[in-house]
């Protein structure tokens, strides 16, 4: 069984898509063991509660410094003993200790077709603003493994989405979520649960 921990910061629509797929039996032999938020007010925690999944908040505001926050984050993750960590709209830069401890076992959803509009500074609406400013006709979403870089890990799945004439960043963001993110994130978890994804250089 694949024990999955999901990290969130906000609304949690990607979390909801995973929960819905899980409840529909579409995630294979998967168990969502914990939802971790860095933000106590995240609606994603409510979604976890409604689904009967344990939600835990580890907020940087509760710690004196970044180091203590990172330690608490790692401890909270370790306590859940996950096989896979899913970053579903998690706005914290994952500490290197966590990446090292869960090498090739952390995946992230990014709302563009990597390597376009990714890397430092490209998060939330900024990604879609940049895509529209460049005038691309196609954007989309990417699920990738997390390494020490920003959006640099191996790509698992991508899905293209049409950019429409006159789109606002919010309209494009919503279309990408509906048509791509909510589809490929559960799909990637399923592939991993089924043992269909392998990457070399595991340490
Ligand atoms: C999504 O656009 C995701 O790609 C990005 O943050 C957003 C999270 O939305 N990293 P939600 O919290 O899943 O609704």
C-alpha cells in the first residue's frame, strides 16, 4: 500500500481532486494518511476534515527561526511514515533535509508546461500572467519529482491547455486547474501506486 501525505497551503482544490479520485477507487492501493498545512486558515484543512483525513498545521509563525520550523516539518512528515509526499499547492520551499530524506518520493504540481514559466518567482497567478504576457497559445500543467532546484526535477506527466483570446490570468488559471491539474495529479499518484514510475539514482 502506498501511504501518501499531502502538503497544502490554500484552497486545496488539488487536494479535493485527489480525495475524490481516492474515494472513487481510482488511486489503486493508496491511503491518504495525513494532510499537512503551513497555514492554519487553509480551507484545504477543512477539506481534509470533511473527508475524515487527519490534518496537521505546522506554521512558521509558531517557531523562533527557520531551522526549528524545518525540524518540525520533517518530524511531522516522519510521524506519518509516508511512501510519497504530494505537494498540492504548497507554498513553502521544501527544506533540503526533507528532500534528502524523501529523495524521489516527493512530487509537485506546477501550473505550466515546464520548462516554460517555472523556477524562482513563478508561483500562483504570476505563472499565468507571464504566459499571457509572452502570448503563448498553449499552456498547461506538469507533475514532477522534487529535487533541490525549483521545478527542476524529473517530469512525470504534463497536459496541455488552450489559451483563449482575451483570457485573464484568473481565467487561464481556472482552465488549467480544471483541465490539467485535477486530472494529472491523481493520475501520477496512481502510476506511482501501481509501481509504473521508476527513476534511477535513488539514494
Ligand atoms: C495550483 O494552481 C497549483 O498548481 C499551484 O497552486 C495552486 C493550488 O491551488 N502550485 P489549490 O490549493 O490546490 O486549490
